[in-house]
């Protein structure tokens, strides 16, 4: 089903019947990925005394579950600059558009004194002069263990401050990555890549040129069979008044060459 879309004065052709979901499902199983030293999500039926909100219990005509999770630590999530500021900012209030041109790039990690880092050079080479609205970063090597990895205390790879600055200066407004954070796990609270991308110089008193309408999406997974290149991104969030929301980024291959 080829569909023609007008986006930012450009004509884009996509096949809406072939979505590429790059989110990781959230479950209450041991297969759920975890970061930031927390336990797995909890999904369980409501209990009112002896009554259980579960059809198979024979007590309820509906399944009626409570869900307890952390968007940052339990799977694919999209965050706004409110993640690092003293003043409250909501992803639901700052993300107001949901379709973007995106470039999917695969990058090798560079070993820098026992840290594995995504460098500016690798991002610059992968983009090759392109300036999409969003960048989707797939780190190599890539395998399905990312769908269930336990990241706590493992010092995962991260994005160099210079790489985040280059992405910002390229005009890219939405950064998606298959890691639990763009920053180093234990960095003494510096959050260099977050700050560089959002152009936040003072988390206590937000500077006027901070990038309010830009987002970071972490813990995605892009299968190997999805080729690097240009896509239309549909960035879906739940309407949480919070700095971050679980999200469902979906890619659609662009069929024409106008971009």
C-alpha cells in the first residue's frame, strides 16, 4: 500500500502496510531488559479482598491489571530535557509532532581506555552529509541479546560528548539509540551527551536556547535485516505528564529519492 505524504514541503512515498517496529516490548518476565539497578516490571491483577481481577480466576469478567515499571530502566522510552533539569518539563507537553525524516546508521564502537564509545567521526562518516530530523543509531556488533540484556553495573557503550554536539549542530532534533543511555553509566552526574544534545548549560536555570522540542529515545532494537538508510519515523508515546514515556518508534522505508 504505497502512500504519498507531504512533509516539510517534501513529497515522501512510503508503504504504510510494512511498518518496522524498533521498540522493545515491556513484560513482567525475566526476559525484560533492565538498567539502572531496578527489578523487573510488575504486571498483576487487582485484588479486592478475595476478589481477583483476572478472568481465569473465575471471579472477574475482565482482566484488570496494575502495572508498575520505570520508563528509563525497563525498555524503549522517549525523554525530553526535563530528564536532567531542576524545573519540571513533560515529554507529553514538549513532543507535539510525531512524524520525522530519519536516517538509520550502523556504527562501530571505539575502544577508549576500556570504554566503548560512539565517536563524532563515526557519526559524521555514517551520515555522510545528510541532515535528517532524526537519527537512529544501531551499534555494532548487533544481536538479539539487546532485547533482554541486564545493563546494571556493566558499563555499557555510550555516545561521546563531541558526537552529541555534532548531532545537535547538524540540526537533528530526535536521537534514537539502542543503548540504555547516551551517557556513561557511572559518570559522576556529568551527563555530557544529554547536555550537549539538548544544549543545556545550567540544569538549575535553563538557558534560553535550550532545545525544548528535541527528544532522546533509548533502548531501541533494530534487527540486522533492516538496512541503513532513509526512513519516515513515527515516534509514538503514551500521554504521561512525566520527563519520559515508554514509546514505540516505528520506521517506514522511503520509496522515492527526493530526500
